[in-house]
């Protein structure tokens, strides 16, 4: 918006509302703009909070799934006759004793 356009808008406001009402209108407009900015920031904050919450939930679910996989017993399938089941590696407690 150029300075000429701003001048025309100010002139129109003076003609329509009169010079006495301009400070009151400017105050109201300033309050409205601040309310819009505050609401916009609140919305951004809420969106970011929810996105962080979803990210934490996804990471927690992935962690739970990895723990489940670690705790599953290892099973083997005999693909050839005469093969033996693989023994699990020695535990640290067995080695120390």
C-alpha cells in the first residue's frame, strides 16, 4: 500500500467519522489487531504442542515395539533333516560364576 492510498483512506475516515472520533477508532482498531495477533499466537502454540505430543507418542510406541522384539524368544525352523536347534548364547551371569 503506497502513501497515496493511505492518505485517501485517512481522508475518507475523517470525512465519514469526523476528526473527534479518529482517536477512538484508532484505539479500537489497535485493540482488535492485538486480539488477532494474540489469538494467532495461541493457535500456533496449541498446534506445536499437539505436534510435539504426537511425536512423543510415536517415539514411545516405537520404543515399546523394540522392547517387545527384544523380549521375544528366538525360534528356529528345521529346514533340513538332521539339523539341531541353536543354543542361546551364554548369559553374563553364567560366565561370571
